[in-house]
C-alpha cells in the first residue's frame, strides 16, 4: 500500500483528458490510518467516503478544482458501549441512498452513523458529517466480547442496508436500522462480497408441447435408428 496514499478521479467519458481531474494526497502517520475501502455517494458523485482501520475520511470535489477537499469526523472510544468495542477495527463504509447519512461498520458488530451537523458543537463545519450515534447490529451477551464482526455493507433498491457478517449470516435493515429479513444457519463462512442483479425478474414460461406430435416424432426416430457394431 502506498504511503502517502493518493486518491485520484478520472473522467473516463472524456477522451481528451490526459490525467485525473482531481486528486488528493493522504498522509498517514500510522498504518492503521491507511485507507483500504472507498465508495461514491450514489446520490452525489462529488462526495466519497473512505475508511481505514481507525478513521473515516470524507472527500468532496467541485468542477474545475484539481484537488479534493476532505475531512475526518471525530470518533472517540467513549462513543462506544465499551472500551473493548471501541478498540475494534472499522471494516466497510457506505452511503445511505436518498439521505444525508453514511455508515461505517466495525469488527465489534456496530455501525457508526454519520450525518450532517444540525447543531454546531465546536466540532467541524455546518455542512460536514459528524458521528450521530453508534448502533449495535450484532447483539452480544457481554460488551467486552466476543463479537460478531460486520465484514460487508451494501444497499439495495434504495430501501435496505444489507449486512454480511463473519459468522456467515446476512441481514437486511431499513434505513432506521431495524431488521426486516435475515439469512442464517446456512453453513457459510465470513461474508466477503454481496451483489444483486439489476435485471428485472421474469416469469419462467415453459414451451407448449403437443404430446401427440412428440410421441409421433419419438416413434419415427426409433424406426430410423441404425445400430452399427
């Protein structure tokens, strides 16, 4: 992994462009701050979210500006249910469609919910996202662990947050983070990828076969079959 890291954006639809239209160099003082996951905002291509093990970075860019603006919302151990949960690495981040929210998953089974600052508290700017709450999606008997890690996040149909876990389970949540469907006990290992077909479902229609014609054809084939030894 490059240190410092460079994030660049190309306009692949413009063949006259000789390089990226916008870039940023991210210096990480510690390997735990090196980004390994990045996603576009599906509602706004000018906003992206990236995460490392211990922080997220939100990028914004404007037409004609060759550099990203970016910031990292504050997160502290005390925001979690326990210090042990706060010590768990971040895994994936995704924007929630049709909202201003984004969420980041952790190995502690939580999601960190980011949203635009509604009240200035001396942290960040009015139009920047900040931590709103921490939601425990994977319940545990003890806040000290062991934990069921969230290993995959995605959204589907602009309605559901889809969560894959290291115990092989997959759950669907609405955008208020209430579970609406789940798939468990399927003898799966860690969920590393989730994808959905964008094609519309089609009803399978069996071909209409005339039984009499089919029988006649089979009989004719039997009469004309030659066996060579």
